[in-house]
C-alpha cells in the first residue's frame, strides 16, 4: 500500500470516528439513564483519543512525504546535497585562452 492509500485510509478512519462522536453526542442528549450516559462518555473519550492518534499518524505520513520529496529535489550527480560543480567547455583564461569570443 502506498502513502496515498494509507493517507486516504487514515482520513476515512478520522471521518468514521467523528461520525461516531456525533452519534454518541446525539444519544447523550436523548437519555437520562446513568449507565447509558457513562457508556457514551467512554465512547466519546475513546473517539477523541482515536482521532488524536490518527491525526498524529497523518502528520507522520506528511513528514515522510516531505522528506521523500526533498530527496528527489537534491541537486548534483552524486546527490550529496550540494550544488553541482560548474561545467567548463573549452579553454578558459587559466589555460591561455581568452574569456571573450574572437571579434
């Protein structure tokens, strides 16, 4: 599974947790039963904790993607992170030639 699929799956899980939280909140407002309220409170806490974890996972995936993108942007034939050395074509002033074209 590639990073795009993993990211998509994490987003779907976050959306699912948000839907469960919304449902638990709606149920919570429609009952006075202490046992049900306690169970719903637990579900709400678990849902929020799950969302925090999943959002952290998304940040990790994004950081990994940024790192991979930076690797592909590196310059130079050796990919050592520095700029590529200048390319010299022909004799320069150090070799007795002129730096200006003949007139």
